[in-house]
C-alpha cells in the first residue's frame, strides 16, 4: 500500500496521502492574518461557556414529579496567541474571524501593582479550564485571562398593585427594549404567599406565557397549617422577544393530594322530578368527577329486571337529563346497592336524581363523593419596581454593553508547566535549588495559596540516578494519576483522597524522560512524547512502549539541537499525532512527522508520514473552529 512506502523514498509526495486508489491533500493548514511582531510563545484555543441557570419546580414532592432545566448556557471559542512584545511584556491577541485578523487582547498586568508584567522569550504552556485561560510563562507568576460581558441590568414592570388569587388570574408586563438582550435570558420576579388550614400539602403552579403561548412553569409547595411565603421568587426563561411582546404571569392550578369525604341525602321528590333528588353541597368538584349513589330495590320477582336511571339537573335548559343507567336482577332485591356515575362540571347547588323505570320500586339513601375542598388562600404579586418599590423589575433582563477582559498575573508560583488534574490545576516549579509541585483547591483554579483548604505544595527530591534532573512537563494518565516528566525520569502524582494533602507523588520510571515538553500529547492510547533519546514513546498506566522506530534515525540526524521548541498536536477526529521539529539547529519548526494513532490502536501497526513546513513555523495548534 502507498501509505506503507518507507520514509524518504518518495519525497515529492510529502504533502499528499493515498486512499483507495485516489489521493487527497494532507494536513489541513490555514494562515491566520498578519504575522506576530516577535516569536509566538503559544497559540491555543480557549473554550468556555456562559454560566447556566438551573430552574426547577415541585422539588422534593415526588407525587407531583420534579423537573430541572439548564437554560442560557452557550459555548464560545477563542483562538488566542501570546508573544513577548518589544518592551518585554506579555501581549495577547485574539483571532477575529469576522475580519480575519488578529486583534489586540491585552497586556498582562500585575494583580497588586497594575504594572505590565515582564516575561522571558520561552515557550508558554496554556490551559483552558473552568472558563479561564491560564498561562505558565517564564519570568512571572501564572497569568490568567478571564472574559465576561459588561451588562446593564434593566427590565419592565407588571401593573401596579396587581394580585393573583385564583386559578387563571394573570398579570402582564410588556417588553420594551430595542437593544439585544444577553443570551435572550429573562427573569420573571414576584412574591407568593400560600396559606392552608388543614395539615395537607398544596402545590400552586404558575405559568409564564409569551403572547399567550406557555414558555415555562414552576410549582410552589406548601404544607399546612404553616403554608409558605417568598418575598422574592423568580422564574427564568430563554426566548427571543420583540418590542411590545406580552409576558404574562398566571396561576395555572392549585392542587392538593388531600381527599375529603362528602355526601348528600337523597330525599323523595316525585312529580316532574325524579323519585329521589339531592343537592351538591360543596364548591369543589369531585375527584375524577365520580359520584356514588346508594339505594335499595324492593319488588316482586316477576317485576325484574329493573332499570335504574341516574339524573342531573340542567339549569340552562331547566330539564332533568339521564347521565347513566343500570339494570338489576331479582338477586339484588332488598340489597343495599351502590353505583358510581361520572358527572362532569357539577357545581355547588346543582342537583342529582335517581329513580327506577316504574318510579315505585326504589328507596334512595344518599350520594357520596370525595373532593379537595380545603381552605387555601393564595396571593401572587408580579413585581413593579417603579411605582410599588418592589425589589426588582417584574420582567428583568440584561443589555450587553461590551466585554470586560481581565489579563493579569496572579499571586502564585513561577511555574514552568501547568496541568489540569483532579478538578484543580497542578503547577511544576523548577527553582535554582529546589523543585516543587503546587496545586489549587478543587474547583478554584485562581487560588494558589498553598495553605488554602484543598490546596498545597510539595518539594520534590532529586532522582536516584541523576541529581540534576530538571522538571519538564506533566500529563494525566487517568482521572486519578498524573505523569510528571523530567529530563531522565518520570514521576507519578496521584489523588490521596484527603483534603489536607490532596496530591501525592512517587518515583516511577528511571533512565527515560524528555527534553521536549511540548511534544507530549494525551491520546486514547496513552501519552505520546519525544524521549530524550529521540525515540517517540507511548506512556500508559501499564508502562512505556517505543513507537518511533521508523523515524528514530531521522530524528537523531536532523534534530540536532533546540529540543525545547519541538511542538506537537493531536487530532482527535482523524486520530493523528503531529510532531513538529527544528532541523539542523533551526529556530523554527521545519518538518512535521505524523503518527496514525488509529491504525496503531486498531491494527497494531506503526505508520508515520512526513512533510515539510515551507519557511518554518513558530508554534502550531489544533482549533475546532475559526
């Protein structure tokens, strides 16, 4: 197969790849705007998300279910490069795809003095973690870039002194802004009070509608006799609104799981009325609209079968209507009988009726049902900030007025390498006399105080074989362990499961290390890196494996110096590892060697390709979108 041609045998085909009888251009690249004025120390894709808002209802009340939704969460990509400008400062630029140019992104300043930070011209390690972009630069503490929108919090009001007390009561705010709203995120603010005399549970569900269409709902639970009250409650929703759109807050339902037994005596009537009638005495409808009649039949055997009819009075037409019938045989004679009838929309003061076909053989006793007629008082008020001095606008939102960019040197170690691990960031510090590892508290990568809870710092002792074994880089082996690379050895860091000393370190592999920290890439098959002996290795929990045999001699001959500017990326889509090297003492990356990781995983075959880089590269990176 053409992909298995030995390296160097077809130098004119370095830029193409054969695939099933055809070939296509290999190694997609794009020149981005103008060149940097000085050496690019790092180029990195920063991925971050806008904060999510979690909204939910009926929490903790399983009979009515529960729900939660994350709304307003959006992901952003920023391609960023950092260089040392003519004044020795850390200058950052961001790629603007709309104009296809690099735009100024800030100069790092010291957190305490506000003065620009001076750095050395050495490759920079950058990591995108927890919505922040962190840089480990030579000559300074860790730099952090944080991007956040500048927002004007404003809104519109519900009518003054509105109050919702019953199902279907509503109040409406009219959206008025002509400016774009931050992520189309809105908050409906209101107060709610629920009181209940019985020791039962009540759920009041509120709807938010836009122009009559429901967009979200939220339930509030109260238990009697204490009830519940919130002076400031809110419902979040995300929606693109136009000027003069109506946003309505409405009581959708008032429900309880309590069931109360009710009954009404059937009394003999006659005439134009059924033989027995009864009046519905409560306001609430029966559960399921089910009403049970209790009666008895008494007749000669030859009279059976007897049909019993069940009626309701229709006040609109002033007529009795049969809603159900039941036929009985002689075996039911002199038995107390029951029959349940479904009668919707029975209101207080409406009448039931019952009689047999002959109107002579039946004794009526009562009609019984269950309802939820409990004394509940609900009061909901949509906020009006302007006239009623409520705590917030009834319909609150934020208008974007720009972006706030912080790019500063924080108080922390002067790290040569930083690495996300165990929900924190690890820093390797290689001082003139000591080496150490630092870590942040879990979930707080801006806090480098080693005495903070969950944070720490540990000195590393020299290895047994080489007392001058400089720290180089780190990479995660798994969620619980981290490889720490030195010139001639590899250590392993691990979670301890303790908060006081959250990270532990021990010796692992001797006589193998790296002098090319930026050659390390985490792949599905393990950590791929260029060893100090010019061999490419894969490191995993099970050990180390050489995979650079086809290009080993080439690297020995061509990679003669400047190992620290060797660069790499891993393409997770095509499963390719790219290793860029300077050749014959160059200060730029001149050649790229590509390992097909997919074939190595699937077929256990080591396949490398090579290509040149024209006039050379300073750094390269993988970007998911531009």
